[in-house]
């Protein structure tokens, strides 16, 4: 089992890493270690298949892995 974190911002002006500290704190509070982080700036209106980091994350995931995201719309 791996814990993977997905960080996304909608525009280049936003910082996709803004949620990183919150996800790290959550993981630590639950005795989890984040094995990999996937960060990108892509609009939520963009088809998921056009988001390279999301595609990489989905390709890397195995049954039993845990995916951490800041908000459900990410």
C-alpha cells in the first residue's frame, strides 16, 4: 500500500502546492507516509485524460493505495 497525494490548481496564477502542508499534517496525524506527490496546474474543466499528472497518478495506483486530495473537486 502506498499513500499518494494529488495537488492541483486551476490556473497558473494559483499555487498547486498550497495544500501540501495540510495533506502532510493529515498523513502524519494518521501515521501515514506520503510515498509520492503529483502536482499540476490544470483547469477542472479540462478532461481528466488531458491532465498528465492525474493520468500518471492513476497509472501508478494499485489496489489498496490511499489517495489524498485537499478537496473532493480536485
